[in-house]
C-alpha cells in the first residue's frame, strides 16, 4: 500500500472561504485517517489576484483550526519548494510543457487578441473562446522563426477532437466526455507563468500526491488533467470531488452572504471547534447519527466514500445550535475569558461579571447574543406593564401591585442580599400567604429586569444589582402599576 499523501493548495487572495476550509479539512482527514501526509502548497501563479497579507491568513487559519501540515513552505519534506512562483523561477513548468510539445501533446500558439476575439462563441449563456487549433498547423521552421523573433506565445494542450475520454471519481463514479468538448487549454501563459490547471498536475505528480480533493466545479476539467497524466506516462491520482455549498436559498454561497469565510464566522462570535465540526458535515455524514465531533474523532471516523453528491446547504440555524452545544460544554474559566469582552461592552458598573457569565452560558448560541441578554443589569429598560400579566402564573397588574407593595418594606428591612437569603425570604412569604411560587416571583423578576426573558431568576438578579438598585426598581414598578 502506497502512503496516502494529500495537499491543500490555496491561492493567497484574501480570507479563507468556507469551501476552501472544507477542502483543507477533507484533505487533512483523508490523509490522517490513513496515517498519511498532509501538504500545504501555495498557488500564486495568478500574480494579479495576489492579496497582501493573505499568506498570513492561510497560516493562521490552518493553525487555529488544528489542520497541521506535515510539509509546506515552512516545513521542508524534500519535494519543495512549496510555492508555485518559486517553482516557476526554477523553470520547472516550462521544461515539462516543452516535453509535451516534443511528444506532440502540446503546441505553441501565437494568435493575438484580435484573432482570439473573433473565435468567441456563446456556450450556456457565457461567451468563451473555443480555439480552432490554427497554430497546430505551423511547421517546425515557422515556430522556430517566431520564437527567435520574440513573437509572444502561449503553449496549448493538444486534445483530440473525436472519440471520448473517461475518468473515474471516487464520489461521482465514471464520467465520460466527448473529446470534441475538450478545448485546447493553455498550459503556459504569455507571461511565462503556468496556468493553475497545468501547474497542479505537474506539482501533484512531483510531490507524490495520491488523493486530489477539490470542489466539483473542477469535474469538467478532469478529463483534460487525465490526458496530461497519460501524456507524461504518470499515474493518475484518486480524485475526490466535494459537492457545492449553497446558502438557504440553494444559491452558491457568496461573499455577500456575510458568513462565507472562516474569519467572518469567528468575528460573528462562533467558536473555531464548532465551525470545523459544522464544515465537516457539509457534504459528509458518518455511519451513525453523531453530530458533535472533535477533530480527533473526525480523523477516526472520516471515510470519504460517505461523501454526498448533492449540494450541501450552509444552515446558519444548525451552526448556531452546534455552537451553543460547544459553549455549554466549555469549562467556566474558558467561557468567561471569551465572554468578558462582550459583557464589558454593555456593563460598566461594578458587577460580578463571572456570575453573569455563568448565567448566560447555557442560554446563548453565539457570543454577541450576550449583549441583549444582560443590558438590563446596567440600566432598567422602558417596559410595558402588560408584562406583569402571566396566564400560567395567574398574575395580572392588580395582583402584581399587591405583591410588590406588600414585599417592599420586607425587602427594605433585609440586609443580606445574597441569592440564598433572598430566596429563603420570598419562600417564607409565599408559604405564609399560601400563594404559588410563580405568583410572587414573576412580578418581582419583571420589576427588577423590565424584560420578558432574563438569563436568571428574580433573586439572582437582585444579588447582582444589589439592594439599593433592587428597591429603586421595585418602587418604579409600583408607580407604573398604580397609574
């Protein structure tokens, strides 16, 4: 058995899209599941799209998500360099392209822009150049004369125009295409750089890649890749094409959706572990119905043959649920550390933030949820007295006024404002009067919070805001209800 080797080969063009993160994750899991190697290769041959700082984003994202590469620009494994522009400088791609020209599998093309414009055709609503093999008929002497006089050129793949090509994908099975559909794709561009398609084939072979993981938008190009492998007499790798990721409207997940990149999601308050777990399930499902996985468990369970062909929907509701589960499982110190910046955004008074963090921990799905949940501690919001009416608790504005008026002097006389002492006090009152708990707790909680939904009960809130503020808020409620 050959050692499994996979690679993640991003272009440094900005933040890491969720689809790219999934490609990296699947490539990593396929390698690690089999005890193989995971490589990082930087594809920067499209110099126009290069974005300053994008390289750092790639390294940072891989590090934070735990997708540690075994070989890459910063870790030599003996098949480097691992940056395509550096490989290009060594003349690597041109050497292999010329080898194909010698074999008749590729040819020099000297057609200028105007001639190529005239070849444009509309295919499936898109204008594309379908090249007519014009330069293939040039004699060796004509080619050499043009090269000697410095006429700009590209090198094109020479694909057959009749017959069929079949290739096999481990997810989609055998796919056969008519050779008449294969255009003579450019291998070396006029600036001397290789195209993405050509550089990939050469690099994957030289780096010993056994499994190529990529999005299914590359399915249609695969026959052309295979023809290159065969032209060189190289072994074709195993292809694993991942399904498309769509938004809830079943349209392609775009940057406009607001959650298309890893960094967007982290900024929105999602946890890295939850994002990785969620992304793993965009197109793959385990044999059982398990949904929460650590990276270690994913390595163990990931069998890429269980990937789906159908598009995967990026369901934000599910991601939020999953994130909430990760938050509940966090130890309180870690949670407090992550929640603190959000708490401090809305709470400036001298509150016990750790206690408030413990209250919200099981009630939020993403960190920004904290803001609306705790702002009432800082300041009592404007509220409608209709909130005092609760069918289940059997309370209304009259009963609430009565309970609050009754309890005000009792609470004013109480010095110990710890949760336990206050709770015991209110329970005694409930027993003396023969009321149900909710009949008393509901009006107090409403009075001290001014909110329908709170992260804690009445006495926990009073402990946080203290005696003076609690009394002040209860008096405001009495005044509102008396009107």
